C-alpha cells in the first residue's frame, strides 16, 4: 500500500517536472510562463471566463519582472513605485477549457520615461503532440506611478533590465 502511494506521488512529481522543464523563462527576448486552467476559472461548460485571461497575463507579467530581479512589493515598499495598467487591448480568438495547459508569451516592446509597452499572447499547449492554438492577444501599456497615483519615472535599473529584453514586432 505504502509503495503504491510513493510511486503515485513520484509519478506526479515527474509529471510536474516534465511540465516545468517545458517552461522556457526567456528565449529570444520573450518571457514564457505556463499555467493550468482549473475549475474555478471556468463556467459550467468548462470554458474559461474572459476575465481569467487577464489574470493569467498579470501572473505572467509579474513573473517576467521577477525573473529580471524586480518584485512589485519591494518596488512599492522601497521606492514608492507602483506599476499599474493604463491601457489594455484584448483580442479573444478561441477559448481555453478546463484542464488546458496554456503558455503566455510576453514581449516588452517600448519604454518611455514612465511607461512600459508590452504584448502578450496566450496559447493552448498540447502536451502529447507538437501543436498549439493562439487563444488571446493582449497589448498593454503600464504606467509607473507613486502610491498617490502621480506619474513617476521608471527606475534606471528596471529600465536597463527591460531594455535588454526589448522585442519589436514578433507577434
């Protein structure tokens, strides 16, 4: 009995590692982030709610920044900097479903004194064969502001880190 449980847990860990190994945090200037679609993100038919794509994209943006060494909590606490969505344009192409594995590809396109422009695409990834479906395309403008909502310049270190990852017209 105990051996069966151990083997089952080992199988689950190997499967999780397989999925994690498939992640490519950065490649050709793009950040890659994978997520699974769970029951709470879907309607009664197992179709993802339209707002969930924005949540997944937010998680991907946060992880892209974290991978560059920038944590939004620290920016707020230490430098009085908040990165907030100023504008977001979403094109829904085809739906995702319960249990789908999706991949968000994030590319930073342009920086100004207080703004970051980026594009994200969300794809369904088939784990058994090499296919993928484009589900959603998102263009986002992020504003750098103080806790009081006043525009602030992007920190030099953040601007330099993102500048090293800029991609143009890869989507």
